[in-house]
């Protein structure tokens, strides 16, 4: 299994693994030992597509050495018009091409594969929810759960509604059952997934909203932490802020993609809010949840963005004081309105703006982390640090990666860590007072810097 792109693809890969396990497959130790290779692609940016095509090209050598290996290509990239034919021409060694809407049909499609030909089935959206799929989650503390598919926002730069379809919410009972099963299986943290979780439920009978779903899941016995992504600022209501503030398991981390700081650019992006409305949302959040963290996504070099409008983005970043930001150069996506807008900027100028933005945000991120020096924070231990095998790694409730020494047996436990060193992207410290377990619904253990449940 090889997955590119967002957390939705990560969870799709878990569904694929569950289906394959039902067919008798087992995970291979390496691609050279595999009987089947499945690649789930992303097309949000050109770089993601380039990586996927590059990997498909590399697999041609594997097919030459071992003609019997089955190569399958799926995910968002294949859902775009013309990509199936492009794949047939560029990669005749592929055995199977499938899309996002028929993921659940993978077992049936594999049964159709024959040597020397390519099976291709990519559906257009039919507006229905996919049937429940088995899931084979990996080891760790976190369980991904999709609460909705698709998106109705149609931001002018975004390909997602075209490849994932219109919004379709899963019934709350179904989501709750899956979350309860994950907790019974030992997962300490549930991560809810959707292209715009704030719009959850508006297409369901009775229109239950996302705040209702958070409150329902918060009552699951044994659940320690509840997270979600991604939130659209336009749809983030005061009721959702209250749910975060009042539910003990819901983490105090708000990821709110702002994308730009200029009202004109925001309108061209079809974002549905102004910079003042966005900053007012941050003020309301921080007034109700004062020790939260806020992260964002920002695009630089949108078509027609002037120097002054880019300066507006820098100004907003300074005023917002984000804990971190995922920053990108504008990447035109075929079929989206922004791809044909006048005023496409040179790559060199987009790179310059990206570097300037990153310098500013990195300085803010470092200062925000330095404010936690000496604080005691609750860390859900994820396991051994990949970069330093002598250390453990985990995240605070506000989503900050924290590294500290400790035994491997602490994986999956909540540990209080005193922060002794603050870097731009990580905190470093030492465990104090041993393990702290926080039961769902229990009273929170106060933390002087606000890293507390609820």
C-alpha cells in the first residue's frame, strides 16, 4: 500500500487493507516481495501528481522482473477527466485503474485482472454514500474515521469537489458505532475526517450539526481525545466553539484554513468570508478557549495577487498569531476556475513570496512554543521517535509534537511532560509524575499553560 496526500487517503488505504485482508492477502515486507501493489494518488497540487506518475514509472521495472505482480492505481488523480487514457498510454504495465467513488469494488475489480490487459473502472459520482467497508488500522494510538464524503464549497482553486463529489454525510449512529469499536480495540484518540466537517449533517434528515456529533462522541466510555479536520471558517459556529470548550475529550486545537489575507483574493477564491470576519472568529474562539492552538493553510501567488495583497496576507498572519501554518504556492488544477484566471504569476515570484511568508510564520511559531517553556503539558505518547530512537514522541492536546525520554512501554499512555526546550516545530522535555490517565467525562487536570482536557 502506498498512499499520497491527505488523511482521507490514509484512511482509504486502511479500507483497502481491510478489503484485501478479507481476500486472504497479508502485508508484504517490501514492494519486491509483493504480489499486489496499490497506489492511492492525490491531485490537490501538481507536485503530488508528479510524485505519483514518477512512482508508477518506477514500478515498470518491477513488472519487467516479476510479470505476475498486480499493479493497481487509484485515488483522486485517476478521477480527473482524461487520466485513465493518459495512464493507459504512459503506464501500460498497470493492471488496474479505479477511482474514488468505486473504492469499495476493489475485490470485484481484482477478480477481473488478466495478464496483458488493463482493467479500468472510474465512476462519476451518483450522489450516494459508499457501503460500509472493512478497515485494517495500523498500530498506534489514533483511529481515523470518515464522517462525510465530498464537498459543496467549490473554492475556485480546489479540485476536491470534482474528484470526491458533492457532500454526503454519514449517519451519526454509524459514525458513533465505528468510534465505539475503535475505542474498544484500544485506540485512545479518534480523528474525524471530512473536507468540511463544519458542514456535517446539513444533508441528513433533521440536519444534525457537527457540534451535536462532537457532543455525542464525547460520551463514549474510554475515549481520551477527539480531533477533527478540516474546518471551513465560514461555517464555524459559536455552537461548535461551545462544544470544544465544554466537551472533555475534544482537543483545544482549531485548524482554520484562511488561504489569503486580501478580501479581493478571498472573493476570487470563493471562500465566503472577509479577513475581518476571519479575525473576528479567532477572537471569539480565543475568548472562549483561551489556551487553544490555531493552525491554518495559506496559498501564495493566486492569479492576480499583487504585492500589496500579498502584504495583506503577511499582515493577517502577524495579527492572527498562528501556532503553525501549512503554506503552498498556487498550483493551477485543470478544470477549476482559478486555472484560467488572468494574471498567473511566475514560479520564481511565488517561491519568493512563499519564503517570505515562511520566515514570518516560523518566527511566530517559535515564539508561541517558547511561551510553553517550564509548562507541564499532557502528551499522548505515540511511540519511539523516528529521528531519535532514544526518545519518545507524542502530541499535546493542542497538537504540538513533543519529544522526551521514556520507556517504550509508555506508548499509548498520557504522560505529563515539563517543557525544557522549544523549537519551531517541536517541544522537548522530561516526564514528571509518571502517567496520567484522563477518562472521558472526568474532571480535567489543570495545567498552568492551558494544555488541559476540555
